[in-house]
C-alpha cells in the first residue's frame, strides 16, 4: 500500500507504509539508546572521571530532565514550521551532545553533554507520533503505532548489549561515539527519506500567548491528562528495572558488564510480543478493550514478581520471569492509549503528542532521581513498586473512561 502526502504546494512525495514505520521507529529509538547503551559502563566511567557510581547514575537525571522540559516545545515548534525541519535540527544537536560526552574529561562536562542530548532526543519521539497521526486515521493509526512500538521495543535489548561489548573492546568513550554516528546517520537518512507530513495550510504560528492557552486547554481536559498518566504509570513499571539495571544486573543477579542482555532480552521479547498482539487485535474491538486486556496480563506479572521475591527464590531465572509478561501487557495498552489521547485534540496533535510524552518523561526523571534510589537495594521492593505503578495506571484509565462517557 502506498500513501502520498503533500509536503508543499509544489511538491508531493510518495512513500510506503513500511518506510514511515521504520523511519519513525528509528527516530524514536535514539532516545532509548541514549539511556541504555552506557548503563554497563557506570563503574568504569566512575573510575575514569574520579566520581562515584551514584554520581555517574545522576547523568541519567541530567539527560531525562531536559528531555522532559523540551518535549512540549518540540511539538509546538513542529506545528509551526513542519515536522521535517525539527527532525533534522534535533539529530544535529544530538550528534554534538554525543561528541561532548565522548570527549568529557570531567563529570561536569559529561553532565553538560548529556543535557544537550536530552534537549534534542525527544524530537524523534514526539514528531514521529505526530507524523503517524498526520497521515493515518483511526484503526490504521493504531496498527501503525503498534508496528512502530514493535520495532522500538528492540532498543532496550540492543542498546546495553552494544554498550557492553563496546566497553570491552574500545572503552566507554566509544559508546558515545557510537551514539554520535547513529544520530549523524539519521540526519542523512532523514534528509533524503523523511517526508513533510504537515502542509503549510495546517500549521499554527508559534506565539507564546496562544501556546500557553493551548497547553492550558490540554492540561485542563481530564480525559487527556488521565490517559497520559495511565501510560506513564505502566511505563514506569518497566523503567524501574531499566534505570536500576547497573545495580540489578551486577549486584542482584551477580553478572558482569557484558551480561545486561539477561535482563533486557526477556523484557524486549515481551514488548515485541505485546506489540505484535496489539497490532493483530487492532480494529477487532474498542481501544479500551486492548487496555483492559493489557492490565489483566500485568496483574498476572505483578503477582508472579511479588511471589518470587517474597519467597527469596534464586535470582536466576526467577527474578526475570515476570518482566516479559509485564512488558507484553504494557505494550497491549500503549498504542490504544496513544490514539485515544491524541484524538482528544485532532487539530493540535503535535502539541498533544508533546504533552503526552512530557508526562511520561517527567515520570522517568522522577523515577531516576527519587524512586529508583529508594527501591533498587531490594528486589521485593522493586516488585512491589512495579505492582503499585500498574494499579495506578489502571485507576487513571478508569478515570479517563468515566470522563469520556460524561463528555
């Protein structure tokens, strides 16, 4: 199937559905690679930069905070100037930030490079989702987002495995050079292959006052806010383990820096399976049905996880059994939640996409800065944290559905 999208009044580009799926997934994966690729290197980086592992871990917060702060602007600016320009500019800045990290002689300069990465990495996440909704409607958009999620789900497994082997072969600085090469490649690919999906007739002038009013409209619509929190809560259930990976893999599982795949591969298999099922069932029932089904699966995962850790079972493989099941359930919910949230504001999907992702990323930042340090020393505490977050996500979804019926 071929879709033709007008980019300007004088130009049209034809591209296949598979092309936009791969491009949007690739752009979205870059931000995940920036989080997970260097996780195996924390202890080595601490020695090289004369810092503690805890100080190196705070470089995650240095990345996640500007990531969250800039996301609202990515969507608004893209609504004004178009999607393609934002993608190109974001990837150029990410390349510069990655090179700064690779050359950093001190912890402060590492934080600065990570902050620049965070400022720019959200472009692909936000603009990719908005592009899908620019082009596809309804059930088709739900299926496309599920396919994107399936490809995107590879990132958490590939990133730390690549990072572990780069650390072994060439040292920790090569990890950031690798990220710079990836983002530079995306600049080239985007220049030649990414179409403009938002024609000038559908753009909105970037003006602070109307923009503030638009955000106020988004944030005062209970249904949209509840859907965004429903997504963020279940996403944090998995992110607890991603952000705590250096401690979880090395201390709790007793493995080395090249063994992060033991944690991430099972999670990713669950994410891919969930995205595949979500794609298969899209259109066969309401989006709400997919969300409820996903939460039922996550409840099973939570019970297993708490039970295994309460009984103090051997860490391998029992500490990993529940994670792919939770990932499967989470991915059943995400495409439907995204479509439902963005459809609250069909004329400002770029802005809505920014707000939606901002809520998720602020959750990730708070998790990195506060929740993970609180829970990571005890696997039972982590299991309980995952279960509580899932219950919170389900509660937010029920609130959204109640508000939808009252509209």
